[in-house]
């Protein structure tokens, strides 16, 4: 169980020092996987770092009655002049895994898939390589609660699939507190949700309720839970609809990006595009699943009947 009591957090910069989080009081039960939702700048990553002990609150307390990971994918804690291998060994020693260092190194090296760069200084890594290394390192230890900040969005499609499978392997053994703009990912891994809005946090026992509340607060849209198709024709219909939706949002995003009056594309529109892309991929997976089932289904044998002619 994780208890957050009267938590306040703010950062001082040239814009002032407004509170990012104000008087947050939450109890995250043991064994419950939670999705953190909120618009950009709402404080999702900040709250995740505070829960993981990577940052300290200005006021209030966080009581952890379980082993909590650092945010998976957080690559800022590496020593740049040390190699990936040396960093992994260093972290393993800090966590008291002296007798398992070689196992940890093997697992991280295999999972990160960065090849010879594993023995190069981390300061020469791309941001993606750093995130892969951090992801593999996080999963090499047994925590009760894993923290994830867009971790499943790291890397190419194959690595993203690998990251999802790694999370699936831990669900049941441990719980997750996850930040993701992919609603499909949140639906897949999380039971409950926390919505951050204007420094406040609200707990929802059901992730669907949390997603609905998030959309209502950010863009006024009412989002219906996705329907699972029951046939190939229904799956194809959903795929066609998802393709049309994605193309429409992509066009809106492109128009917004090309507008010279704008410095940056609208974040909400960007994430709408990511959500529609995810729904398109999900619909395609259902189509492929039904097609595979149809191919695997054994065909019925037809028996030929011969007419009796009465001849000997």
C-alpha cells in the first residue's frame, strides 16, 4: 500500500512558482494497477517521481509499505562516462544484488538490445538507447510496484511489443502505476485510475471511469469503452471505421502543424491522433485474430455416397 498525505509540490522558474500538485491525499491499495491521466503539465510525471523517491515534496508525506521501483524508462540517473555494463553493475550493487550481478547484467544486455554499445560510454547513447537500458535495468529487479512513464512507447514496434509482454509477465506478481497517453495500454494493464487536473487528484475505482473523466475535463468529449468484435465481419467494420477516424485526426493535426500562427501543434490533438492510431492497430489485431482462427479451424470431411444400381 502507498499512502500520499497532504502532498504539495512546485517548481521555481522564470514564470513564477505555482503549485504543480496541491494537497494530494490518496491511498493506492496493494496489488491494484493504476493509470495516471491528465493533460500535459498536469503533474503526472512529477507525481510518479515523488512516489518513486526520485524527488521530494515541498509539503506532505509519501508512505511506501512496499518495494517501489524508480520510473521505468527514466534514464537521467546514469553516469555518462561509464559504460552501460558498468552502470548496470553499479546499480545492482546499490540494490544489494552483489551475488546476482552477472545475472542482472545478462538480463539487461539481452533485453536492451543495444549490441556493442552496451560496452560504450552512456554519454554516447541516443535517448532511445538510454531508455532501453533503463527499461531493462528496472525489470531486472523484483519490485512490488513498478512505475512506468510512457515506458511502452520506447523503441520500434518490435521493442514496444516486447515491453508490453514484459509488463504482462509481472501483472499478478506485482502492480503498476502507469503514465501513458495510450488508452489501450491503460485499459490493458490498469484496473483503477487517478486523474490530475489543476493540481488536484481524483481516484477512480474503474479505469474506464477515469478515462471518461479525463476526456470530460480536457476536451469535453464523451468516450465509450471499446467494443470487442464477435466476428470477422464486425472486426473488419471496426477496422474501416478506425482507419477513417485516424485519417481525419491526422489531417487535422497536419493542418494545425502547418499553421504559421502556431509555434507547436496542439498537444490535445496530437494525443488524439496517437489514440486513434492505437485503436486502428487494435482493430487490425482483431481482424488478424479472426483470420488466424478461420485458417486453424479444421474443415469438415465430406463423405461421398454411391448410388445403388442393383447390379451385382
